[in-house]
């Protein structure tokens, strides 16, 4: 599109970056003679993505605030949908992590003022995180990407039963799929401030399931344990924003902004002045998309490279043919079992691996930890027929980026591939409800059964004696005896055999694991 002119007005100058659903160009508004950013929706996207794009235009068009990225125009030409938006110069907020407490407080104050304005326009952002916030050369924040914003009048575009967003910044109510209020943005802002001050996230895990459980259940470690000199008042603001119950957080983003302003005033900060410590090069251009990457130089530039691992060849082949027909998706490899999958991934390095859990030899669950540790940039979308809690939690804890069932419709499956490629968490219909249920304390994989307990119970189910289990684990037989007695009491069983049967029924151990013994 370089050199093209949209609507006989917006001249495309150069590509800034591109993601799975849109590309952003630097352009010139020839009528007003000003530099702009042109966000162009890629033509292959599905109807849901197109509606999100349109919703971003409508949401941003309602807003006129110096700390919110401005939208100037929206249009369509030759099947290309585009937005003309403010070209923001500066640096993404994540480049300031960690920073001094007073700088974090100033950034937080500006974020809260912008959110308070948006909330009064009946808009909830839903995706507040450092990647969606930029800092201009004068130290002013700019909130970007209202593609997931919702209002009381807007129908939810995310399918019922799906969780989509950035797990590390999700509020507890988002993690459980509950109704949202403006206080969900306050929680996410609390996560951002915590990370700015301490340099780490309040809740972090290598797998999505544990992270969601932490958001719902685990209290954050006080920032002062990591940064002893943080002002007490700032710590109190952050912890109040991170309250699990929405009612325990600040009443509004404006109230939170006032609390941060009071902290800055006590430290003799000039709120309306530039912040010299955070000035950036005026000539530096920034990304306009969360998932922008430098453009590829191949014929399949921008395409999502997908690999399939499933021992059901007929199903796999039909899925490969279907995906290959989708615009901007390329199928780069197929595998029958775990060992083949590792070899294929090593050779092809796909963007997304669609992984079945039950395969001969090394299963999907067996190889998932190695996949995530060896190739952390490859997104793993589990596609399986297993909907048991234990499978879901083990896959998520091993680092899967998404979990959908084989009963999923074709259109939703394509959306799942695109969402996972963009870095979103995707839990398919029926899966999200189970994760939310477990997050609220349902029995099963989320209980306090340790790996040692699980191994002992599996050994018993496989018919091994206590001594044989101890020999297999290379531990003292007395330890197995003591641990087993504790398990029998905890599970309410009358014998070791009954304990293993209860564990099977609750999903604490799985039949497939018996083969390892």
C-alpha cells in the first residue's frame, strides 16, 4: 500500500508495523497537511474481528481527551477498512519498568484521569496494560487500543464462555467471566503501577491456569517487601486498587487519581510540568499496535504459520485443508505423535501449534513443557476432545496459550487461531466455565495435592506396593507410608485402594498416567 492514497486524501508513506489482523502505516493527510497513522484492517479477517475494529472506531470517536489516542477519520476503500488516528511519538510504558515511585505515581495519576473521562462516557477499556500505554516526549501518557472496550449499550463480541485478554492484567471478575464495571480498569491500573514500582508483576506464573487462580484467590505481596523505600501512601493506593472485590477498590478512577495527586503534592511534585527523568528522543516513533512486529520479507509476510499435531489423520487432514483455505493462514507441518511434533516444531518454527493431548508414545501433555521451555515464542493452542478438569488445568499449567474442544465450530476455531497468534488467552466454550469454576474453589486439580501425592496415588492405582513405589521414586518407604496415611485421611477413604479410586473420580490422577508405571 506504500504510495497509495485512500479516499483521495490519505497518502501512505511507510509501514510502521503489522499484526495478525491489522497493519499500521505512517501517512499524510494531504488536505490538512499533517502526519497521521493509518490503521488498516487486513482483508482476510472474520466478521467478529471486523466488528471489533468498527467498535474501536466508534469507541474512540466518543472520546476527546489529551491522554487518549485521538481518532480523526474512518473509512473503507477497495475492501480495505481503515482508521486515521493520531501518530504518537514517544516510548511504550513498559520501557520505563521499573521507575521511581514518584514517576509511577505521576503516570498512574494521568492514566486514572483518562480512564475517569472514558468511564463517564460509559466506556470500559478492558485491556489496560503497559503495551497499550505510551509516553510522549513531554511525559504525557496516551492510552491506546479501544478494540476491546465495552459500554452498557454494547453487545459483547466475545463469544459466551470465552475468556480473551492479557492474563497478567485481568481483574478477578474478568478471570471468572463475570459482569464487568469500570472498576475492572482500576484493578488493571493497579497491576500496572505495581509493575512500574517493583519491576515485577504482582501475579505471575508460567501457565495460564495458575495465573488465573492467583488473580482470583492470591493476595499480592506488599510492594514494600520488594522496594523498601516506597512511600506508604503509594503502597496503600496500589493495594486498594488490587482488592479482589470490586466494591473494595476505589469508587472511581477519578478518586484514585486524586489519591495519587495527593501523594505527589506531599512530595512537592509539580503535577502539570514535564518530568525530565522520562524525556525521550522527539524523533522516536512508536508502535501503534500491541502485537506489531517488523514486516517479513517473504511471500507469506504477515501470515500465521500453523502446525498440526494429532494422531487422527482424517481429522487432521481435513482441518489442515480447511485452515489452508483461510486467507493469511499457512499450514507448515503435521505430526502423528509427540516425537514427530518436536521434530516438526524444531524444523518449521510455526507461529501457532495446534496440539492434541492424547497421542501415541509421547502425548501432548508429555511434550508441552519441553515445547514451552525450548520455543517460548511459539503459541500452543490445545485442540482436544478431553474436557475433564484435570486435563484442562494440566495443559494450562504446562503453558498452553489456549484450550478449545474438537466440537468447536469452524468459524470459532479460526478466531481462536488468530486470537492466540495475537497473544491472547483463549478458552473455548465449555472450558472457560470450568476454569472459572475451579478458580472459585471447586474440587479437582486446584486442590492442594502435590506431585508426590499424585505419583503415590497413581502407583497404587497401577497395582504397585508401597515398597515398589518408594523404589521407583528413590525415596524412603516410610515416607510413602506416612504420605499415604495422610492422603487416606484427606480424601476420606478407608483404604489405599479406595483412595486411588477417589483420586481417579475427582480427576486428581488420570488413567493415562498408569501406563508410566
